């Protein structure tokens, strides 16, 4: 899947245990204690977001639709 590696833990986001209030609390404590981590994540997210333009969406969607059509022939 295209989105499998969209979030890289501690690089451009955070992966935490599902439904874990303890994990969320620990992450918030970490971010409050180290604002540089949060700033770094923000920079990486902006870089990633800049790759997802309407043009790239159109190109990927067109490629996907052509693959679907070709596999159904």
C-alpha cells in the first residue's frame, strides 16, 4: 500500500500503542520537555506534505486507474 511508510516514528510523526492513554501521556510529557523534537517533526511533516500536490495525486490516480483497467481486460 502507498501509505504504509507515511509515518516514520520519531522522524516525521509518532506511532503509539492503540487505545493507550499511558502512551499518549508519555508522548505529551516528552514533547513538553523537548520542544526541539516537536519542531523537527513539524519540519519533516511539511517536507512530506509538499510531495502530495494535486498534480502528483492526479498522476498516481491515473496510473492506478490504468492498472485497474488493464488487469480487467
